C-alpha cells in the first residue's frame, strides 16, 4: 500500500531543475517496514514537437525553468489520490494519474510530475520485493542485455562546432557480453581522445559526454571514428558499427519547407537529403540513422524506409515520441523500422511499456534512451533489460549521469 508520495526540485546534468519523486509503501501487516522508491526525470534539448509537456514555472527563478508547480502537483493532488493504493498495480496507478490529468499531453499535472511518480512507484515495488527493477518489470522473460549505442562525438544542438548531425555513436557488434562491449567502447573513446589531442583538436565534451571538436563535415567525423576503432585494435564492420542521430526536425526551414543544415547553411530537398544518407550508408559501416528526416515528413520517411530499410535501421525519435498512436501510423504507412524509447516523451511507465511491446510485435526494434539533460537515475538501464529492448542509448563513457546507467547494467549482467 502506498503511504506517501513526495517530490522535490533537484538539478539535472545541465544545471536545470527537474523533478525527483519518492513513493513510500508498506506491506499489509502494519508492523512491516516502510520502503521508499525514488526516481527523477530527465529533460531534452532537441525535443520533439509531439512530446508530452513538462511543466516549467516561468518567471525569474532558474531563468524560468523551475519545477515548483510540478512538485506541488505531486505533493498535493497526486499524493492525496494515491495514498492507500496498491503500488503493485502499476497500470492502475498510472491510469489514475492520467485520468486526473485529463489532457492529451499531460499539461495539467505535468509529464515531469506524472513520470517521476510512475517510475518511483516501479522502483518502490522492486525494492519492497527485494529484487532489481528490471526483474519486477520483466519477470522471468527479462533475459537480454542491451548493446550500448555509445555516443562519442557530438554536433547539432548538443555542441557549438560545425557539425550538423547531432550524435555519432559506436556499437560493439562483435562483443559477446555487455561487459566486454562496454570495455571495447571505452577503449575506442580513449583512442579517439588521443587522436583529437594529436591533431590539436578540443577534447572538451558535450551534453552527453561525447567530444565536440571543431571539424568541418560529417565525413571527416566518420573517418576519424573509423581511425579510432582501428587504433584501439578493433575491426570496423566486424567489431564495430556506427549509428547517427541526425535530429533533422531541428533542420526544417519554415519559409522554404526545405531542410536547412543549420551550421553549414545549405538547403536540401527531402530527396537530396535521402541521397546524402544513402551515400553515407554505402561508404561506412552504418547500423542505424535516427531522425534522418523531420517529424512531420511522413512521405519522406516512407521513401527513405523503402530505399534504406533493408540495409539499416531507421529510428524514429522525434517522429514517434514514444507514442503508440504515432507508432501505429508509422507501422501502417511503413515509415521507419525502429523506435527510440524515452519514457519522458510520453510520461508514464505503462505507456512506455505499451510502445515497446507494439514496436516489438511489429518487427521494429526498440532502443531505450536517456535525454541530453539527465540525472544519476538508472531506471532506464533496468527498463532496457526488463523489456528486452536489445539496445540502449545512454551517452559516452564519461559524465557520471551517463556512466551511472552503464554501471547499473554491469550489476544487472552479473544477476542474469
Ligand atoms: P534530446 O537529445 O534529449 O536533447 O532530445 C537526444 C536525442 O535526440 O536522441
Ligand atoms: Zn534523437
């Protein structure tokens, strides 16, 4: 039984406030100990237009980014509503919050308030049963460690260099365990750091821990990554593949309707952009491209899926925003063949699970993901295993809010 729900305002990895919630539960016997589960919510920078709404206070505190209203919603409305409820019924807990909110995008209570409580409830249940959250989520079917899609170089909205593509990730496809794959990735990260230093380029890191050196174009980055893989003693294609997150929704030019690469200033049509990705796929060992096109360019997505869908994974992040209605449309119209899963895009655990299950039952891969603004919370590591997503995107092997997730996965692998 839930005895108390409480929230507070804490800081995320960019120094912006975010919501932390605690759900306290007690067993049927009033003499049993109180158990508290905790969770915090992340926040994006290149947010999709169709994401659930975080509530921010506006005005002066924290340059308008305060979350006191969301915190108050947890401490009053949500707390009163959930006291006495059976925490083990996660779906009912989520449903109660969603119906109290009543809006399409959770703008009344705030997706940041609802998700914090939803995740804290999940963690409280696991803690009360003395098991890991992955085990509570997936039971005996939780059996697959995810492959890291590790961000090592940043451009776009996550950096101030000349690269338009937001993220370059490496995947240790030849590794046989998570632990081994994680080590391989860290070794390539260090090899890349040395290469950058040797070229007198910056090794300062971006929001997700990847480097953000002043390079001129995407090909230069890809060549450098291939070089780093080889320097670390691995074979590109056999041991490592590369994934891109373009975040092309950031590129749509309002006036011309074309894609304007923000840093290079070039304008391209949808077809020209698809040709550009196709050329990169022919030249490099690409595993996936995330958001290669805008979140509203469904025709373009259909075309690129037809053209490249058999060779690589085309991942909908801003396109799907972890929303089953948008995913349904994608499946029907044959747009994309993979979905990025960010619990805070949709705002509850139940809806996150639904999105993963819908994707998996239609042959789309699901990739569990962090946000660019994160905290030390590790719930997504457990969700990746609990839901057998097979892949996790959670930044570089640098910055503790990123390594916290990898380190939790190391603990989970020992259990599995
Ligand atoms: P965001 O970036 O968290 O800033 O949205 C991550 C991504 O686009 O995948
Ligand atoms: Zn993305």
